[in-house]
C-alpha cells in the first residue's frame, strides 16, 4: 500500500509539473499571438495595399487571430469546468 501511495504521489507531482509548463506556454501564447497579429497588420499597412504580400500578411493576421480565439475559448471552457491555470500550480 505504501508503494502504491508513493507511486500516486509521484504521478500527482509529475502532473503538477506538466500543468505548470502548460500554463507557461499558454501565458506566452496569450502575449505572443496578439503581437504577431499586430505585426502582420503593420507590415501589410506599410506595403502597397494591392500587393500580394499585403494580402498574404492580412491573411496571416486573420489566421493568427483565429488561433488565438480558439485558444482563449479552450481556456475559458477549461476554467468553466473548474480547471485553473496558475503559474504556481
């Protein structure tokens, strides 16, 4: 029984560490994705409006916004179901 308890404690600690690393990644994404969207838009605005590069940059910004929205929705759903995303988890 002690061995089983120790194993469960080790698994719990490993899960906490995984959760901590995931929270760090999500936190970085939360800051990085909006910055990438703005950078793509700024670059598109700086080049000729009708150029294919501008269209590509605007499409890239749109796709990054979708990714960010999906991630934020997933986080909201996770929190709604009782999950937490704290750096000290």
